[in-house]
C-alpha cells in the first residue's frame, strides 16, 4: 500500500530543516560541529511581547479567533502596511493572518491553483515555493536568475517564463538564500511585464523586510503601482523580524477576492492562527522600531565578518548579501569536495551548511548568520581550512 498521496510522494521534506536537524543530532551525540544551517534568529522574543502574551491569555485570549485573524491584529497590520510600505488595505477583508508566513503562502496557492497551472519561481529560491506548487498539482516553472544581476530577475527573464497557464509569480526580496534585495526600478521593470497579464497573481514574500544592510528605503512590490497592488499578495510576518519563529504568526495584505478564498480554505484547515500568538504579534508590531534597527546592525557586523574571513579563500566566492541573514557562497573549484556533496564534505570538517542544490543553485552553499560572532568565526575557520586558504 502506498501510504502517501501521489502528490506528497512526489516531493521531499524540507532539505534545510532536515540538514539542521541532522546537525543538531550529531551535536547532541557529542560531535564537534558548528551549525550555520538554520534560518532562525538567535535573538529572543522581546520580553514585553512575552508579557503581553501572558496578559492576553489571562484576559481570555484562549479561544478561537475570527478565521482571518483578530480585528485588533488586522488593524495593526493595516497600520504597518500604511506607515512602512505606503499601501492602504482594509483590515476588514484585505488583511489575513495565518500560522506563519509559510501557511499564508500555502493557503494562497492551495486556494487558487488548479492542476496544470504554472507558478513562476526564480532560482535560487526558498525550497517551499516549488514544493507547495507541486502539492497543489501545479507545475513550478523554475527560472534561473544571474549572479551578475545580483540574482534579481530581469523583465526579459520574467517575460520568457510567462505562458497562458501562468497563475502566480513568486518574488522574495530580501531573498533567502541569496540576500538579494530588489530596487524599486527593478520592480518597476517586472511590473511593466505584468501589466499585460491581469490574470496573473504575484506573491511577494517580504518576511526579511527588516533585515537589510543599506539605508535605501525598502520597496514593497505591492506599492509599485495600483495595478500591482490589486493583484499582489504581500506576505510578511513576525518570525524573522522579532525573533518569534515559534509563535507561528504570518500575515498578508491583498485583493479582497483572494483573501476571501484563503479565509474559506483556512476555515476548514486550522480555523485560524493561535489566539495567544496573535496577541503576541500585536504587541510586537507596536514595539519600538529601534529594536529592529539594532538587530539589523548586529547581523551586518556578522555578515562583514563572514565576508572578510571567506575572502581569504581563493576557492570560494561569497556574494555580499544586501538583506536577510544568509551568506550565499559559490565554489569556484568544485573538485575540492572530492566528489562529495558540499554539505557532507563540510560536515566532515566540522561545519554544517545547507547545500545550494535544494535552492536550485548547485555549486553554491548557504551560511546562516543568525548565530553568534564566535560561532561564525569557528565556522569560517573550518570552511576556509576545508577549501584551502
Ligand atoms: N519565507 C521565507 C523566504 C522564509 O525563509 C521563511 C522561513 N524560513 C518563511 C517564509 C516562513 O516564515 P514563517 O516562520 O512566518 O512561517
């Protein structure tokens, strides 16, 4: 008997989660391994947010909430979209809360895709985009972007991927794994191509919005034009910005019919996100933005350290990330791994990374900088030793 459905059997578990778990297991068994795998802030949830969650639970935030999220949280999210992104969404019908950004994305694709629809995914990509599309029976159309362009797709690359069957285009800047951040001009070029395709939705995953390394203002894809706003689902969440991965709260702003479809689905799947988690997210969105700037500065110092250490290694070329908390590294001399997959090879040298293959980028690997400077020093020393200084 085949336990798994045909669709599930055709996909694999999240490679990054599996590699991170393997490293944790090896460390627990006493192996000397430095893990720079996991995409999770090492900063704690702000204490005031934890207190707000306790208070909310005591005051009765222990019941089902409205399916698309509590009214208070949806209002705060709409306020965030206005003040930070210049986009007006009606909290009642154009804002949606789910169990992590991951579930927002799952809800959006599952609510809209039919078998044979196509989802354009730019490589390198976050592993879950093509997988979720496949779970819907749709076809991910993987489009390579180029390191020379900072891994942001050009208008031509987008245009070449669109077919009459295209239903979604997935965007993710700041990007996991490359750290690329798209400029407004780059977005405008993509928007021009999409103007002609009102039947195509854009999912802009902006979960790393607050982790950026230059002072350029951030552009949300939904703010590029009114036409784009009406067909873009802007996805965000509290996981990465506030060190709240375990609270499982993600959110989105988008066109009313799409949000309604997602809520219809969610009413059967989870019924809505955790009430306590939503109270905590509300407190986070109301917290001092200075905290986000402090954390971005800390990530920047770590990024600079990793770039500096890897510059000593002629066999590697690290791409300078403009945002998110990863450094993506190209192997210039793949023979150095002696035929082994890079994650296996580096594990032999005491450091766990995520191989680029799972991101659609063979020949590369990802270092997470969401870990202390000391750990990053050790990781880099081992990587440089493995590839030869
Ligand atoms: N999008 C991207 C690009 C991510 O890297 C992640 C987390 N790894 C998510 C979404 C999911 O975030 P959440 O914890 O809100 O589900």
